[in-house]
C-alpha cells in the first residue's frame, strides 16, 4: 500500500512539474473545464424541457471531441464535424423519405441496408491516404447518419430530430470556438515556429559536441544499445540530432493545423508560408544526417589514433564552431523573424572547410598507411619501400622547415611504432567487440596493419563528412532565405548584424 | 464540371485499386458496415420502447469509436471505454447523492463545479506523457460523467440511466468484439511482423542500389529538393532506406497494439516478444543510417573520379552484395520464423569487408592526392616529388607483376592527367553548385588540387562507410538471435541452410 502511495506521490509531483514547466498545459485544461461548465450551464438554463435534455449529449460530445490543444486542430475538427453532420443530415432526410414510402418490415430492411452501405463506404474511403485529415469527418458522418435513422425512425420526426441536433452541435461548437480562441489562445503556428527554432539550436549543440568529442577522443565503453536502436537516450550530443530527426511527424501535424489558423500574433499575414517552415526544417534534417554520420565515427569500433586527430585539431574545430555559429545565427534570426544580414553568412564556414581541405591535402599521408603501400614481405619490394620512406622523411623535413612547429611534433607522433600498433590492436581486442575480423583467424601481422590503415582512414571519413556538413548548410541558408522572403521577415537591425 | 467529373472518376479508380492491392481494407470496411447493421437491427428488434431508442446512440457511438482496423487497437479502445465508463459512473453516483443533499440552486452550482473540476483534471492528466495510451479513456470518462450529471439530473433516475447506458455500451462493445475477432481478423502483430520483414528487404535493395549506383557513377543533374528535405520521392534507392527510417512511429503504434493481442496464428505464445521486433528494427535502422550516408556520397557535389572507383570495383561490389545477402537472408528467416542456420552468417560479409580494407591499404595512394604532399612550386622539393613518383611507379610495377591484370589497367587509369583534373573541375563548376569554395575567388590552380584531393577522399569515405555498414550488421544479427530465442523460432531445415 505504502508503495502505491509513494507511486501516487511521485506521479503528483511529476504532474505538477509538467504544469510548471509548460503552463500552456494547465491553461488548456482550465479552458476545457470552462467550456464544459458553460455548456452544461447553458443546458440547465435553457430549461428542463424533455427535448433539449435528451439531446444534451450532442452539445457535450461536440465540446469534448472538438476541444483540441491548438486552435488549428479545433478548426479542423469543427470543419469536419459540420461537414459530416450536414452530409449525414441530407442523406438521412432522403433515405427517410424513401423508407417511409416502403411499408412495414420493408422499411427496417431498407434502413439497415442503407446503414450497411453508408458504414462500408465511409470506413473504406477513410483509409484512402489523401483522406486522412477528414478521418474524423467520416466518423461524424456515419455516427450522425446511424443515429438519425435509428432514433428518428421511431418518432418519424426527422425534421425536429435533425434541427435540434444541429442547434445543439452549433451550441457546443460555438462555446468551443469562443473559449478556445478568446481565452489565452494556443496556436499551432507558434508551436511550429518554436519547434523549428529549437531544431537549429539542437543541431548546433550536436555538431559542436561531435567535433569536440571526436577531438577529445571520447569513447563509449560499450555503445548503449539504446543508441544502437535509435531510442531515446540521455546524451546531449545524441539527443540534439535525434530530436531534429524525430520531429518530422510533429512538424507535419503542426503544419496541418497551422494552415487552418487565421493570421495571429507575429504571423500577421494571410496564407502565411508555413510550408516553408517545414522546408527549412527538412533542409536542416539533411544536415542532421551528417551530424549523425559524424557521431557514427565516434561510435565506430575503428578509431583514428589520438595523435593524428590532434594534427587536424584547429581546422576541424574551426569548421565545427563556424558551422554551429551559422546554425545558431540562423536559429536566432528565425526566432526574431529577421532577414539575413547582407553579406555571406556562410563565408566563414566555407573558408574553414576550405582550410580543412587544404590541410588534408598537405597531410594526406597521415590519413593512409603509407607503409602498407607495399606487400612488405616481398623482398625485392622492401628496398623500394625503404627508399620511399626516406623520401618521405626528406619531404617532410622540407615541409617542417617551412611550416609551424606543430608539424614537427606531428611528424614524430605520426610515425607509428610497432608498439603503438600493437596497443591499438590490443585495445580493439579487449573491447567488447561487435565487429572483429579476427574472431576466428587469430592475430596476424597483416591484420594489425589493416586496422592501422582503417583507423587512419576513419579520420579522413570524419573530415570529409564534416566538409559535407558544411556544404549542406548552403541548402539550409537557401531555404531560410526563401522563407524570410515569403514571410516578409523584418529587415535586420544593423547593430545586430555586427554581433 | 467535366473536370470535376474526371477527378471523381480518377478517385474512384484509385480507390478501387487500393482495394485490389490491399483486400484487408475492403474487408475492414465490410466488417464495419456489418457491425453497424447488427447493432441497429438489435436496437430495432429490442422493440420500440422509448427508453432504449433514446439511448441507442450509446451503442452506435461505441461501435463507431471502438471499431478499429486491428484487433489490438480495438482491445485498447474497449478497455479504455470500459474503464472510463465505470470510473465516471461511480463518480457520478457519488456526486449525484451529494447534489441531492444540496437543495435548489445549490444543486446546479455543485454539478457545474464538479464538471469543471473533472474536466480540468482529466484534460490535464491526458497530456501527461505516460498517459498517452489512455487518452481515449479520459475522453470517455469526462463524456460519460457530464452526460450522467446533466441528463440524469433531470429525471433523478441515475440508476436507470447508468444501467441502460452500460447495457447499451456492452452491447455495442460485444458486437464489435465478435465481428472484429471472428470474421477475418486483422492482427496488428501480423502487420508488425511484415513491416519488419519489409524493412529488411528495403534496406537490402537500398544498399545494393547505393553501391551499384556509386560504381556506375550515377549523378543527379540537380539533387531533387524533396531528397534534400527528406520528403517522399520516387527513387527506389532513396525510398528503401527512407521507409526503414520512417517506420519508427508506425512500429511503435503497432507494437502498442500487438501487446494487447492474444496469441494467434503463427504467434502462439503468451507474452510474445513483440518488443524484440522493435529492437531488431531499431538495429536495422542503425544500419540504414549508414545506407543514408552512402547515398550522401552519391548526392555530394564532390565526386571521386570514375577511374579510381573502378579500381575498388570488385571489393566494393562484393561487400555490397554480401551485405545485401545477409539482410535478405535475415529477412526471409524472419518471414519464415526460422532460427539462424549454424555457422556465421556474417562470415562472407566480414571477409569481403576485410578484403576491401586490404585493398584500400594497398592502394591508399589512390585515395589521397600524393602530388600535393608537397608544395609543388617549391623548387628543391620538386625533385623529391619526381623521385617519389618514380618510386611509386617501380613499386606498382613490382606489384602488377605479382598480381592480377586488373592492377595494370588500374595503374594507367589511376594516374590522373592534367586533362582529367581540369575536366573534373570544369564539371564541378558547370553543375548548379550548392557549394563552391571558389564562388568569389576565381579559378586557381591550388583549388583544382584541393578538389582533386577532396574527390579522391570521398572514395575513401564511401569505402569506410561501407565497412562501417558491415560492422553494424553484427548488431542486427545479435538482436535477431535474441528475438529468435525468445520467440521460439523453428530450427532451420538443413537444406534451406545450404541454399
């Protein structure tokens, strides 16, 4: 008992927290209660006439069903309700006239068979893909039709039945609209706006996290199986891009609601381009896939040695930072609904990507295992390999003379000793391995080298994914510009452009 | 008019096609019509008593609301309906007793305020995340409570009202259950099973498509903006992995329904491990992310030259094929509900990946621009570079003597002439470029080289993503094994293991 009491207590605390963190939910609940009270008051006040009270279910049902969280959703439901009811009413009228013509038992047979046909058709069409937004309308249609035919048949007062119901539905719908629109309205458009803004921030966090994590050589002792199956997991880096990827459905839903909403708040425009919000978010998602691939490099079994990562440190970091800056900038522009400042927002990140590219170009020998360009055991070849190595060293000598000290350090670090090679392999083997080629074959020299090369290549992969990320930003910027044009965003204030 | 007639005709044809391709939808619609007819017949047959007919809405409403596509969904709705109704009934009884104690106007005030409180609480708790499956229960609760209080208050026959309603709801629910379960049942578990099987096939198609497309140097004239924003687009390669990624929500929904379903068909087991289906699919999704990244290499602006891709042709293709084979094999095992055959299903793909790795190892000079290891304009260095090149050629000569003819061919192809270099760049510039570093800077020699190196690196990226794909298959196989254990899949028939 005390356990369930504890559970109840926890639940209450959490429910309270939910209200504190998102007061809109509390407001929604209060509005719902209010709408119901008003409707029941109206029914009481209209008098205790048999007729009304018997049908009161219609008004209450309408409120309960139509009262949705956002105004757009309420509008859609209302539209469906009205359309469904009217169609059902008209059809019921016609069929009722027909059934009255048929005498005795034939009448009921006729009614039941029309119910079957109406039920069949409406449930079938409901499944038609483009009919999804009208799903509720079909339900209302068949409900109203059945009730009218079954209940109306008894009294034969089809007209009264239909009119009373329509009045009560209108009453319920009216109360819904008034309460929902005029008391602290909750707009789906606002929610969509904030969701897209949040996506920008999330992705920026994720990108920086990936790059920094990679440079810090963050490793997962054992990759959490929740990440392996793409479920929610408490890791800011992972959650950042995951929430961007997961928001598709929510965006679509909110978009479906938002287009029904009248101009409001900061969105004072008919035909507000909500579609473009979805588009911006889609372009952002295309970037998020790259963030995911970057994270994949961190999760991977095959890891580049830390020393080599350090060589590219500043370049990688700069691309990451600039990329995150662009995202943050776009996010805050979107939040403030400002157009882009003149000048190329991508200039910095492109420069950074270019520098990374050049660095890769110069240091590409670090990304592959040049030792294994030869089959080392082949005796004639061995000589050549030595030559090659010498040449390499001279070459590097020249370069380090003309470049920074960092290069010298990287040179010494990057020439892998047999020791480090074995360490690397030992680590691979000791980790709970998801993927080891050598499960059966035992430890062989050639495999060590294979790993060595793979591990260096993974750095190349990380870098080129990062460059691809930067490339995809272009697409985000373009869709943002399209949105800002169509939605008439404000011209940027110049001093904010400086910041 | 003729236009709308045409539209209607199209619609009819499409609706007909929908029925032909998925007869379950027709069956569902027929069942729905049947259930409604049965309920209305029962209401007619029970006689035209005022009482029943007035409340007939309850039976019909129950059918319409509870009759869901799959049996699991019907069960959940039914459970919610019963729970909500009973709770509301009990609460309404108690409040009604209280309100009778209060005299005159006080009674109505009391009723309206309890409605407010009930409405507030139920709408608030409905928003609590873990309450999502009971959303419908809360709606039923508040609906029933309001109706009982408002309508019951008039006649003061709370008991009759509640009992009649309960009987009618039970009637509707009973008809629903019988029709839905005993006439051609549609199980959510079946749907989940086929969905996961389909995901395997889709991903296999996508993987092979990616590898083949990459080797054929498929290029998008202009990447469709639908792909850039991850919307549906008619491209089998893209749709393959997209459907795997998009099926998350559907899987979760079906899982939510399937756990409510009793053992049935091929799933004769209590507590069938549906959870593991979701897990397998999650692991598969983790692979699909890699397929997406592979596709990203095809979509990218920066492309590896075709000749270099050909060098790795057989290895890349083998990994792709073996990977797809594993997926197809797992998919058909899952479909037939068989355990894995003894022996390592991943052996082939791991070998293939290892070979690819070795090949990369040997040919890694093709993946980077070895020319740019030096600042080519530096005169002292130039000499060394020439030496290096000579060495390289000798080296390759040795190798080609000891290896296959393919290598000789690849050697000539792989030494990039100035021509091909410029062609590559020209192509880059002529494409509607999303991302060009040289937008402002003009064409410079160094940038040509930068592209050259980037383009070669993109091949390395593709290869290492493919290897990562192979690595992630391990995870899929493990989760499949867990599922096959828990779900007691059949032992494989030995001759199928040979195939």
